[in-house]
């Protein structure tokens, strides 16, 4: 019998995406479905999702039972995602608006209600179609009430026997709201508004509730699983995670090699692979022309594709960018958006240094592929990084990552050992501008003085297996553990 897995997620690529969560949900779902699991994803139908002929109606009228006697009526559409299915709940009051969590940098003040509704709708939908999953895999704070529902309102119903797996994608966002949210969600405050459940400092914390109520907890890298159990990385929930450490597993994300593969990528100027790297030079020249950089194959390009927020550490790059191009023969290219002040700083640096620094503000999927293929070095000076995907994309494309030793970056990038050709990137420890400057300098000197070792590092990175095959097997093992543990709960 096929293992039945329901993914509940606020994002799922290619339909909706803010960050790596969407890619992970999509890739894991496709990989598990390809291996024989019955995988279905439940996610909102945002206004940005365009329904085409491939979409079909699944349930015309779904009754969603919220608290205070409120019955909300929605529709559910479905589409294919490889061999998996994606169900989209259509409820315009909550999801027919720009942005997923916020708009213009300001979070929606009804996010608690929006994602409580999504969570309850996922469970009501399963009952409506008579499909009871073995495992419900919940992703980040927005799904935090799903495990709580399974342990309370659905406890003595068939759906209550489903095991729950909760994946923490980013501890910085926990879903903290006023206690009144529990009434709309239909949850009994006397049983769940407690320090060993959803209550945190007088407010409702959806992530905390999920951690206490889930059968198993995962996060997106082994190092991040350790970091979030410390005061520095736990964002106030380190004690809760240490208490539940026996059920916490770190699994590194994989990469969707159908989308990220230099041998087949239709977005880049020339395809190439480890056996023939000649196309990478064409990709570099194409990127230099597109960004207005001086076309010179001998000058290394250091760049980043990133959201421009404090977490990513690109303010450190902005601090040293002028000194870098003044003191080293390099080029810098940045693609991203986020903090308006950082956008302005990077744009100003590009205007002051034509041909040497380029900054494109915005989200451009095709250009992000061109960056991975055309750059020589990829910068990820993150203050924290639960998993990170771009460092893996970079190695697949023969672009050497320069990363801070944290989270998934520490788990995926092996430090270059000068003089040996071992390793596949450059790693530093301190989240400071000087540490980043010195590491870029080290990479720059290696480029000019030891080109043979640069070629070796590229081959090393491109030889790694970043597919979802290994990670999907680990998640399947977690599902089995969770299912066995859930059986003993009854």
C-alpha cells in the first residue's frame, strides 16, 4: 500500500514562492511521489497564481468549520506537480491580495486568521474527499495549528491517527498573535493556551504549539538543528527545542536537478558540464554584457542572488564593495530586493562604478540562472542560514561559494585547502565586513595565482550529489518513525 502524505504549506513552487520553503516543498513532494508515495500538497490559491487549463475543480463548496460557530465556504482546485497533486484552497477574503505574508514590507495584520483558516481547511478537505493520510507534513509557523488540531478537535476522528511532522524552515518567524486567535481557530484556550503548548509570554505562538504537538520535528540542516537549541539561534524557543530534542532531526535540502542543471538549463547562454566546461566562459561573457560589466574573461566576478535582509549579510558586502574594486581586480554583481536602504546603497555603488559593480533590484528567475552560470564566486555571508540553496546551485554550476560557517552552509561547503586542490569553496567564521573582505581577497589571490586549483575546486563541487534522492529517503524514514510513534499514542 502506498504511503499517503499530505503536505500543508503556505508556499509551493512554481505556483507561489517567497523563498527556499517553496522550493523544498515542491522538490520533496515530486521526489516522494516519483518513488511511489501518494503525495498531495494543500496550499492557498493566491491572486498571483494564474489558473490555466491544467487546473480543475476538486471541491466546489468546502465547508470549513472555524470557532465561535463560524462556517466559512471555499472552493478547492487541483493541479499536477510531477506525480504529486496540489490542492489550492480558494478563499478571496484571505488570499485575493498581493503578497503572501505581507505587502510593501508590512505584514498583514490578519495573518493569524488567514493561516489558521488554511490549516483547518486542509483537514476539513481531507475528510470531505474521504482521503486520510498516514502522515501530515507541516511547513513552518503558518501550519502550526495543524498538529494542535490533530491532538485536540480531531483526536478521536480517523484523521487524528495521522502522524504529524513539522519542519522548521526559519526560527526567526514564529507566528505570534493575540490570544483571541484561539477563539477564531476553534481551539480551547484552557487546554492549549499553556506554557507547554501554544502560550508564549502571554501571546499565542503557532510555532511553539507545533513543536509541542508534532509527532516528529525536522529542520533543514543538521547544523541548524544544533544551532536552534542555543540561546543565540533559538529565538526564544531554544529551551522548548532542547526539551523536544529526541524528536528533532536535521535533514539537508536537496536541489531540483530538472530546473538547476547547467547541461540542460534553457536560461543560460551555453550548456556545459564537468567533462566540458567551455560553455561556462560563454555564460560569463553573456552575464557581463547583460549587466553592463566590462567583458573580460580574466577578471573574476563575485556575486550574489539574495533577498536583501539582515539575515543574508549583504550589508557587509555593501560596506566593503568600494574597497574591493579599488584594491583588487575583480567585478561584483548583485541581484535581489528587500531592505530599501540596502537596495539604494547597492544601486549607488553600481552607479559610481560602471563596468565594475552591477546591481539589479528585483526578482528575475531567468537572470538568477544566468548569475549562477556566469559568476566565478558566489557570496553568502549569512548571519544565519537554516539550509541555503544557492551555495548548492553554485557548486552544480561550477561557481565557487564563499560562505560563513553557519547552518546548511557549514554542512554543504568544504573548506579549500590551499596547495592541495581539496575542498569546493571558501569558508569564514565571523559575521564581519573584515572577515568577508579577507576571504574575498583569499579567493581573488587563488584565482590569479593558482588557476589549476580553481579548476580542481570547481570539479569537486560539480561532482557532489545534491539531488533529492538521499534527503527524500531520510524524510521517508522520519515518516515511518512518526507513524510508529503515533500508533503508540492511541
